[in-house]
C-alpha cells in the first residue's frame, strides 16, 4: 500500500532528480525549443517538495491537488499546465483513500495521463511528454493484469517510458514549440518526454 508519506517522498525525489538533470533538460529544450524546460521544472518541483513541511496534509488527494495547483502556478510554459493537470487529475480516483494499492494507482495514473491528453491533444508520435507517458501507462496496466504488485508495475512503467522517450529522437514534432521547426526538430530527444521519465523513475523509487 502506498501512503501519503510515500507520495511526499515521490515529489522530493522528483525535485532532486530534476535539479540534477536541469541543465540536460534545458540543453534538450535549447535544441528544439526556447531553452527553459530545466529551469521551469526545477523551480516548480522545488516548490512542490517544500509543501510537505509547510502544511499538514490529511489525504493523498488533497496533497496531489495542491501539487497540481503549485505546478500550474510555478512551472509556466506549455509543460506547467500539462504537469499540473496530471497531478490534479491523479487526485480524482484517490479521493479519501488513506493509502492506495496497485489497482488504485493504475486508475490514478490513467486519469492523470488522460488529463494531459485532454489538455494538450497530443497523440503518440507527436514528440511530446505523452510519448513517454502513454507506453508507461500501458506497461503499468499490463503488469497489473499479470498480477504484479505496485513496485513491479512502476518499474515496468519507468522502463517503457524511457524507451518511449528514446523513440522521440528521430520524430518530427507535431505539438508545442518544437513543431515550429518542422523537419529540423528531428534528431533530438524531446525535453518533456525526458522530464516525464524522471517523474516515472522517481515514482519507481518511492511509491512501490
Ligand atoms: P515551452 O515550450 O512553453 O517553453 P517547456 O519548455 O516547459 O514549455 O515544455 C516543453 C515540452 O512540453 C515539450 O518538450 C513537450 O514534451 C511538452 N508539450 C508541449 N506541447 C504539448 C502538448 N500539446 N501535449 C503534450 N506535451 C506537450
Ligand atoms: Mg521551453
Ligand atoms: Mg518557454
């Protein structure tokens, strides 16, 4: 069972990992965007990591809602509202649950990823964060159907997300700022797909 404390550890781990990779994320965004993805994400997740010490959260869903609102308010750009929506929507299926099992976590992840699509209208192959999230969710659900527990489902999700991220390299972007480059966006890994994998890897370390 995954507790509120584990979710708070997840955001702390996200913040550390994004901070460590901020320069890399910014370099990726410099190649096909405006070079702010690492800075945007580090600012937002640092703020989220501070929440646990500032406020006594009593439920997972209240905490994830606050995380989502904080990301909307601090990350900015295209990715801020998308990651914000991911956490806000994740909270929905978890309302009032004191802890969650793999099945509930799958429902929350699906709601979060559906939220990204509802907001950004990306499809697989558009060279966005969804290219990491879509196969990650699929892998989580397959592992769950095969009887795996949370840790195994999350490890499968992180692995599939990483492969999805790597697969963005040859793609021509069809969404976001990178799409303005047309064919010149090919040959670079998508920054948002890369940050999505950092979130998934942090989840595999903390929520299992
Ligand atoms: P901005 O492009 O506004 O500077 P960021 O650099 O923070 O925003 O984020 C860029 C990332 O956002 C892209 O690499 C891509 O993964 C993601 N992104 C952009 N538009 C969309 C969309 N419509 N759907 C999903 N993800 C998107
Ligand atoms: Mg950018
Ligand atoms: Mg920007």
